[in-house]
């Protein structure tokens, strides 16, 4: 791999594979979510992800390559971790907290990839591709922020309360306090 063009193409294939993997896994996470707000956030991001795959296909077309993924061990690992949490967490509210955190790890991987790809597209004078990549980058950042908000306002609080109920421990504080 000797040129930035080639590196760009390979990384595009990496994130293309990742987005497809996400499209396979997010519906499972949405089904498992106990919180309606968390399920809705996942559902919304499934739709966004379909648009993101479209954008990547447009960029493949711009560089004259067939849209083809290349296995991304990072996303496979993150999906595996999410699967483990879904299997292992007995309490539904604790599971929601774990699944939300797993989803944020995925968003952070995507934010890293799209940030890099947009910077490389600039360098390669691919203005239109850079714009498409930044549109997706913003969606990933917004999703991450939304998940953080959900965690602070609802999911972590309920996980703590649910856990306190089963363990007989006093929960660390109410919804309001945790949101501040
Ligand atoms: Fe994505
Ligand atoms: Fe990767
Ligand atoms: Fe995403």
C-alpha cells in the first residue's frame, strides 16, 4: 500500500464492512433494549446507517471502484462484546446500560474512521467525497451525544436502581441528581 489513494480506498472498504455489520447488529440491540427511548434511538440510527451505506457507495463510484467491504476485526470485536453483554446481563436495566455503552464504542470507532477519511479526502482534493464523509461524521457524533444524554438522564440511573433493588443496596441517587 504505497499511496494515500490506496490507503483511502482500503479504509473506505473497512468502514463499508463496518456499516454493513452495524446494520446486522443494531436491530438485535433495538429488540433487546428494555427502554423505549433506547430502542427508538437504535431504530433511528438504523435508518441513518442505511443512508450512510448509500453515501459510501457514491464515494466508491467517484473513485471508480466497486463497493466492496474488507473485514474489519475492530467492528467484529465490538459486536462480539455487545453480544456478550446481551447474553450475560441478567437485569434488563443493567443490560440496557451495557448495550448503550457498547453502541457508543461503535460510534467512537466510526467517528475515528470518518474523521480520518474526510481529512484524506481533503488532501486528495475530493471535495464532494469529503462533504459526504462529513455529513456521516456529524450523524455519528450526534448519535453518540444522544446516547450520552440517554445514559445520564435515564439508562444509568435505572440500572443503578434496578441493581440496588436486587442487591438490597441503597441506590446512589435519583434521576434528577444524576442528570445534573
Ligand atoms: Fe455509521
Ligand atoms: Fe477497521
Ligand atoms: Fe453509527
